[in-house]
């Protein structure tokens, strides 16, 4: 299975701007990408990062050699939908393709294996995210095309229906948790593996869990030294 | 397995007050409870609703007779932690006990079956919710006790560790989605079964999905007639 990981190499994660500077957002986005790539490789696949701009894997990601050797990078500055559609199964090459978002910081090899193995007879398998997003999907039929604008999960269900394709949904909290907003950082600190890049980077930046009024949030204790 | 469903019978769902009147919040909370109870019964169990106040199941819930006959109600006005702890396995009765929150509107019989069957050799199994909550759990050992205040998921991990109990986590988007805030209503409209009570009730109250700036929210089209 081809595994594609789209990545916004410049100005990523703008919705975190209230708590992170541009340089820090870039660092956290790369840490999450590293965690996703490690999980894909551990699940036995060789992912392709589809980056919006040139991007030096070795210089920018803290991953070991085995992961580096398994990952390739291509640059495609088109909008996400076009860049992904160009890499889905076609009449010429109908090998299954998985598309895994780069901000799924809670991803584990096990959750990916379950996604990849799920519904061998489904032509499209989706792990939905909050708010109707499509956080990860597997496409096994050349008639399917993505549309990431808006409520992509509902759009993808409609596209599959129109084209007579069987779509299945994978029920995963980990794959359903994309890290977009400051409150999402809580999930990285609670559920991220301690040795992973993203929780480590967030802790280095001074983030820690805080319980207030019976609810859990993050608080930033250290001051930013990167701007 | 005993299945306990705690329910705040009076003034439920206060964090929805910006979009729903007290009467409406009560109706939506009861609709979600009905959906949870139906899923538990379809999964083959006879749930006990532990309500904070007297509560007439037949009059207040729209469920069929088979469900009504399978559900019992007890009133316990103590805080959630105490009311649940009193019903967990004990030295006298160590049958496993599941605790399923009443606002898990995306619950299906299949997700519950997976939770109940997960980790037969685990002494505690948890389906975490966003923000470190404990949305559903199964307790198979009399040494475990809950503490729902604060980051209960982390507290429950710590309690299990201290007492030498094996804890496993269930990875479920559906069980991980409790309906607390206005933005959570999106999930009910996107993923709730159309014939379920909660999506039906929300649509009756005028809620529908709205896509704006590429993100999905809910908008209330109809005016409230209940205050």
C-alpha cells in the first residue's frame, strides 16, 4: 500500500497562533509529522511526504536512520485536494493508497495497522476527525476522488455513494484527533507516547497539563525563546 | 455484566446553555440517554440508570417496550464519584461492572460490544474522552475505585497503577465523543444514526449543519418555542 502524508511545509498550524510563534508552530508541526512517519514505518510501510514546499527531511526531522531511509519527499504546491487526487489509484495503477494527515499526533502503528487492514472489501475506508474532517483514508478503487474542502467526511460519503463505492468508517479516537487548536494540545500531553517527538517538543516549549474547575487544559509555564 | 448509566436528571448539560433553554437541554439530555440505553440493550445487557433525582423512564424517554422492560432506575443524589463507587465490584459481588456516560450520543451496540469484550484479562478498561475524561469504563476487580473530578482518565491510570491493576484503553471516536459544548452538536448531526433520538430531537429544535470557511458548525434555523 502506498501511504501519502500531505504536509504544509510553510506556515503550518495557523490556528495555534494564540499560543505558539511561527517558528514554534513550524517546530511542533514537524514533530507531529515525525511521529506520524515513525508510526507508518513501524506499521511496515514506506510513506511519501507530499510537501507544499521543498523540505529537508534529514535536517528538519528528529527521526532515526531506519525511518529516514523509508521516507521519500515530493513537492507539490497545489491545493491539498488536487495533490492527493493525483496520487490516488488510477486505471493504470490501482494499488491501494492511504492518505494520513501529518497532524495526527496520537497515531500509533497499531491504529494504522487497523486502518489499513479494515474492510478489505471496502473501496474507501475513512477515519473521521472532529467537525466532519477526513483524518485518514484508504482508497482501493480508481473511481474515488477526494474533496477536502468543507465537511470532507460527508462529501466523501456522498462521492462514494454517487459512484457506487462501498465506504466504511473506522472508529478511532487516536486517528480522529487532529491537532489544530490550542485545546487539542491537551490530547498530545495526555495520550502521546512520552518518547514521541510532539509531546517532547511541547514540554520543551513549557506546556503542561493544568486542572481547573474540574476540566483539564494546557498552561504554558516557560516563556518562548523562539519568535 | 452490570451496566450503570449515571444521569443528571435535573439541570443537565449546562454548558449548552448558550444554544438551548433549560427545557430544551433537558429534552436533548433525555434523547441522548435514550440512545445510550437502546445501544446497551441491543448489545445484550440490562442497564441501570443511576439518576440524581426521581425520573419516570416511560414518561420521559421515547423508547420501545423491549428497552423499557430491560432498564431499571435507581435514585442516588450523591456526587457522581460516590454513586459510581458504590456500584463497582466488591469483595461480596465481583461481577464486572461497566459505567457508560449518558451523553455518549454516538454510541452504537457494536462500540459497546467491543468495549465490553476488550481485554478480558484487563482489570480496568477505559474509553477516554476529549480533555482527559473517562467516558466509559469496565471494572473487573474490587480494588479499583473511580475519581471523576479533574482529569479522570489520568487519575484512573494512576489509581490502577497504585493498586497493581492492569488498565487498558479502548480507542474509539464514538465512545470518546461526549456531548458537552455547542460545537459537539456537530458530531451528533454528522455521525448519529438518523433514526436515533438525539439527532431527531436536535433537528426538531432547528439545528442543522453549516459549512463556513471550510469548517463545519451547527446553525439553529428554527426558533425555540420551549423556554
